[in-house]
C-alpha cells in the first residue's frame, strides 16, 4: 500500500466520522444553547440544568437515528473492506 492510498483511506474515515457525528453534535449544540438561555433568563446556575437535557436529547437522537446509523456504518464498513481487498494486489 502506498502512502497516497493510506492517506485517502484515513481522510475518508475521518470525513465519514464527522458525517455520522454531526447530527448528534448539532442536537447537543441546540439543547445546550436553550439550556444556557433558560439559565440566564431565570438566573439559575445549576449544573444539572445543562447536563440532564443534553443526556435526554442524546438518548432520543440515538433512538431516532439508530436505523440510519446502523445502515450507514454497515455500508461504510463494506466499502472500506472492499477497498482494502483491492489494495492488496
């Protein structure tokens, strides 16, 4: 395997990881902003007011996106394994 192919596989994997994680990060960003806004409006500075909603939102996103996530990761794994098989020649 030459370095260009290794770099291409690494780049593909990193970009795909960002693609998979982005819905979760977006949801956490929105929930965090709403929790911070609520804290600033009510002047409540409780740590659980930011942690608990993020945890609930993450669990909800995992339940909602599980089929997409499993299908997507399976397709990516099959693609990468296929590419690795062709690189051995």
